[in-house]
C-alpha cells in the first residue's frame, strides 16, 4: 500500500509503562502444564526457523542442521509422545547466502523452507544496489524466504519515505519469496521507533516483521514484541491483511518459547499460531524443548549433549 504518513502520526503515541504492565501480567494469566505444555512445545518446534549464522559456518554444518530439521526429535521420544504420525518439523532453516543451495539440496522434498539472511546482514549498510543483488542471488539459488535488515539510521532520523522505498525495492526483488523485514529493535532506542518502523515495513510489503538479527546487544524482548504485534493488529484491522511476526535472538529456553506463544495467542489470536504467520528465530531453543519433552515422558532431565545439533 502507499506510505500513509497520517497513519504513522496517529501511531506515534506508545505508552511504555502500560506495555510493560501488560507484559508483566500476561504470562501469569495462563498456567500450561503436563500434556498441554507438551502440545504447546511441539507447536513451538513447528514454528521454528532453525538457524546457523556464525562466521565459521561450513557446508557440512549446514547439512547437519538440515538433518536435524528433518528429524528434530529422537525416535524414542517420538514414540514416547505417541506422535509417530504427526510429522513435527521446523518451518524453515535459515542460513547465509553461500549455503542456500546446500540447504535447498539437503531439504528437497521435505516441505521445510529455506530462508536466507540478506541485504548486508546484520548491519544493512552496503549500497542499495548491492543489497538488492544479494536478494536476487539467494532467490536464484532456491531460497523461498528472505530475511532483510534495514539501516537503523533511517528510523532514528525519521526518514520514513526512504525506508519505505528501500523495503519496497526489497519486496520487488524477492518475487514469489516471502519477505521478512528485520528491524534490529535493540538499536532503535524507543518503542515509538519500533512501532513506526513496523508500520512502514508492513506498508512497503513485508510478509513478516522480525525483531532482531541476534547480533545486537539487546535482542527479542516481550515489551518490544507486544509493541510490534499491536502494530500488526492495527494493520490487520484497517487493511484486512495478516502480517507475520518473528522474534529472534536470545530465545533459548522452552519457558521463553511458551511466553511468546502466550503473547501471540492473547494479542493476535489462534490464527497467528501457524508457520505462515509466526516464527521463532532459534538456534539452541530446540535442544531445551527436547529436554523438557523428555522430562514429560520419562520424569528425568537429560543432558543437552544427548540431543544432536549442528
């Protein structure tokens, strides 16, 4: 849709103290135990973008991660949970561009998506044409989801038209691939900036808005998440279009995953608890969920090293 500056002005007033109070009480309103907790954790696995974004990534590490995505739970645990026919798998594997084709080949026929971080991840400060070429290259290699980063300075300087134009160019370059726009919320200073950047990204054609690269000093937090999902709700109420949400960075425990699921269920509703509208950016989260599920089945916690990971 065209950039609507008037709508941005109407969204400027963000009550931080009210958001923090809501977050403080949100997770206390629901107590998820036993079989229900196991079911929610299995749902969390199906909502993961299993991620490796390290400077020492290799093709072999990406292949191992893809093998984990194909079989996220051990056969014994699957049998113990009675989910042999459920086909629980992460939604996507997320990698740097050089490893896109490796992931595509390793995941062929599984239905698991391949996401590529792009546009000079994590800082987003390369020339615009270079960033757009990177998107084209990842799409040509088979990525069907593109996670782009925005230059945070455009938000801090309130240069909304320039931000809108860049994201619209990214949207065009993606073609049929889904566009996830990473705001880098830890660098945006205020919840007002987070809200306005979210609105501009959605107006410019984002399929998802995402909190963080995972490389900032502060990554996904529940107050930031609440500000973003309320922007998503406002956008849906006005346009009828559902936009996805992806918290990323620092979500490493099953308890944290449940808190995010509760937030989405309370603020956006059940429809958003599907992979086309909600994702976790996760690397170590799966291991802790496996440990919690094993405790549910056996009554004992296993050591993390018993659960294979890349």
